C-alpha cells in the first residue's frame, strides 16, 4: 500500500482485505500503542481507582487544514478538553472515521499523523477505532468522532450547576483565534490574517489549576457558540446571572478587526484552546496565578463574576461604560467551525 | 419546537440557542437518564470494580430505515455487541450525530426514539452525546457514531489471538439476514423479500454463554465482510487455520436464493445479531446447549473447528463434499451496510 498516492475507495470501508490493510498500514502504524495492538473490536484496560468521565465529539470542520492545525489534532484536543473540563485526567481516546470515497490517501495519512502527534504530546493514546467509507458526494472529505474517558481525582467536584453568586469567572487567554483563523481560510471570504487557531489540549493546565484550587466550581471550554454560549449554558444550569467586564476580556487586535469588518461578536466565536473557570472569589487570585504560570494560561484574566439573577442573564459592562446583555448566539454563525 | 414538522438547519449545529433546544427537546427528552441529565459536556460515573473495555463504531447505513430496524437501533446494538464480544457487560453508550442540513426533524425523532427504545431494552443508557450539522450535499441524512464501555467479569479472558488448534467454532444462527434485508430496500435492485435484519443486542446471550463456559477463547460479531472476514481476522490474529462444514452453517432459503441470484456469498454478507464463538472442543456441547436455550441462539450450531495451519487459511468442506478456501472479501461488496 503506497500511501503517497491513491485514494480511498468503497472497498476500504467494506470490512474485507482493503479495510484490514488500511487499518494496519495507516491507523495501527501511526497510533501504535499496546491497547490498540490487542487487535480486537474493543480495547481492554484496568482503570485507575476513582470516578470516570466519558465524552464524545464529532468533528466536521471545513477546511480540513487551517492555520495552526487540522481536523486531526483538533479531534484529539477537542475530546481531551471535554474530558478535562470535569477536572479529569484523560486516559484513552477512541476514533471513528467517516471518509468520502475519492479522498486522497496522502491527506488521510497527514491527518492521522497529526492525530498521532497530538495524542502522543498529550499522553493520551488512541486505543480503538472504526472506519467507514461513504460514496462521493455523500460526505465531505473526512469526519472524525473521538470519544475520551478520564479519571476524576478524589475530592474534585466540578459541574455546570455549581456556580454560586459571588464566584469569580476566569478565562485563560484571548478569544476568537480559532474561529477567525478558520474563517480566513474559507474560500469566498477573501481576507488573510497571520492568526493561528488556538487548538490545544488543556488537561495539563487543568491539572495545575485543580492542584492550586481544588474548590473550582465549573470548567467549560467555549468552543462552538463561543464564550457567549458557554456562559449562558452555565448561567442556566446553575440558575444564576453573570456580569462580565469587556475591558478584562483578552481579544487580539486582529480578531477584533475581523469581527468589526464582518459584523461578528468575538464572544460568539469558537475557541479550541480556551476554558472558562468559575471559583469562589476568595480563591480567584490564587487560581489566576496558577493559570498564568502555565504556558496555556499566560494571558489568563478574571473577566467577571457570578451574580444572583432569576432571569439568568449574562450581562457585560462595555468598554464605553454601558451595559449590554450577552445573549445566546442565534442562527448559524460560522458553520462547521469544529 | 414542533418536531412533527420542520427540518434540521445549520443553526442546530452552531452551538447556540437552536442547538440547546434540539438537545433538550429531542435528545435529552428521549434518552432521559440521570447521567445525561448532569447536563455537562461529559458524563461522570463510578465504574464497578474490574477491567473495562471501550469500543466505537460509526454508522452510515443506507437506507436509514430498513426491514427489521433503522440506523438508530443499529447504532445501539452494534456498539453494545462490540463491547459484549470481550465477554463484557455493557455499562454506558455515547452518541455523536452528524446530520445533513434539510433532514426532516420528524425522521430524526423517529431515529432517536428507536435508539432510546433499543438502549432501554438493553439496559444500557446513552449518557453523553454531540450534534453536528453539515451543509446539504455534504452528508447523507444522518450518521451516528456510538461508543460503549463495559466491564469484564473476573476470570474471563476472551480475545482474538486465543484460538487454539482443536477448538470448536460456533455460530448463534442464520447468516446474511441483515445484508440481504438492507439490499432488498436499495432502490435500484428491484427485488423484495419478507426477510428482516437480525439486528439485536447480544450482551445477554453472551452473559449466558460465559456463565456456562467461562473458558471461551474468542467471540466476534461477523458484521461488515460477514463470517468470512471475521474468521480470517481471527485466524490471522491467532496464527491458526480453520475448517468449516458448509452443511452446518444456517442460511435461510431466501438469503441463499438472493445470493445465488446476485452472485453473492452468504459468508461475506453482513450480520447484526450474530456472533462467532471459539471454545475448547470439550466445552462445545455445553456452550451450544447454553446458546440454544436463549432466544437469540435458538438456531446455534457448531460450524467447524480450529486447525493448525501456518498459512492461516479458512477452508470449508462444501455440501458437495469438496473443499474450498473461504477468503477475505475483496472489493466493495455491499457499501454502507452498517
């Protein structure tokens, strides 16, 4: 099997010889680890003691390759982050591919290499998987669904309904980088930036954060729908309001400029290496210091606080001193951003 | 949200208000269980003591609805079965949807109801999920990737590399039903049968089997690529050959007729409620009796035995007394059969 040329065809999804060859020469070869090498339709492992979490995410980003990343590393980071947002240490990933007939084998290998590198860097192996092929025009290159499991350290209880009035809201860095970087690559949008996606695995940052402040109430990564969707979700789950300070929210000049140009709100743009943390106010400075000491939290900031509000509004004091409601994103925003 | 009318649009995948509404009114409502109700991007649980397994499968079957089932129940059964083939008791499922813009909401609800019913019947809740939407023409209705985890009872060691020369090969019933039932629905094939897919969750049958014969060496469900692919996989993994007896393999008259007509080999046709079991010959009758006592094993049979063969061939004594090699399926066979 020469993976420098050739294309995926329907036989690669038929479960026969071509499927076996694709699995052996592309997936097993690059994802190589003892659990995957068991060679069964499932991976067997002895979990560490403690509570576990499971999370799954389908990845349909378009284009597949974008500044700062590709669907491969994104599909690893995305699910690691969803697992980590419970305060968990991610243990294992599974990966299911849905590939369109005619997809270049060379590009598939490039994506798989990127996944393998991301999994290795994160220390979270891809231990089982699946491959399906759909006819030309019934898919779009490749879709990757990853599922992750992780173990939650004893004493850690992080969940969306635990935000309390008075709690501080923290963010680990600038918002909108991923969405704007991807947008810059979409063919018909005609602008270019030097901006790169922020795609990153956040579990090591989370480990540092819970070590410093085990009392963290909520963690969530503001992906699709951005900080606006995430904070509205948390406000609804916890039955609280939130008050943000616009001036405290890091937004790169370039992101702000693109949003201004296209009439987008940076608060509604997807991120792939950011998290929102909510903790008791008394612990906020300690948490901020821990975040800033980690490379993925160098630009961390306290961006607001949780307030009592029966209407569960997220509001923001603007840079001009006014106050506005930060509503749920409505409509399609940026389709296929992750 | 009136789920009797309307269609999925890109806003349902954008992470904002429409996504939240779809999750609440379709997925959470039908899959309803305490873990899903946690409402986070991951589900938290305390696993039972013991070794765990994880398995994932993407489902892209076409058509979405077929005699005896649909993509919904199939996506539940398929992953439960992959988990059960380690001898494991399935605990939880995750489900990730990739939906094409314009897909009727009514059909999505029908599929979700089928998944919910299958999960409930199996006693395996869907505890976390994800929804993405792709533009019209970039998908095909709906794709569903499910991931399952299960717990393996102490003392059970079932794996593809454990087949030994002398072992008996068992099958729990007639082959090819699923593939031929789906084929009968494909628009351009112009034949109809009363045959139904055998789609079923096999974990309860497996529980009965391992209770009777804990020494089972291998279990695998012959889905894509059929019994031929599965036995070749096991022969390769274990470094053995296999000798089947054609007359012992249950094939419905209707399946045999359709295969004859279309030039297909029943051994290469997909099944969704069948399993291959390999156990020491001395335990074969006991295992067969246990299988036959369960509704999903009523037509179980001993279909052959494991032999020494450095070439790892699967061979079969035909009904006419000859011998033929049962090779890996080559080419596309039946695309999108699961």
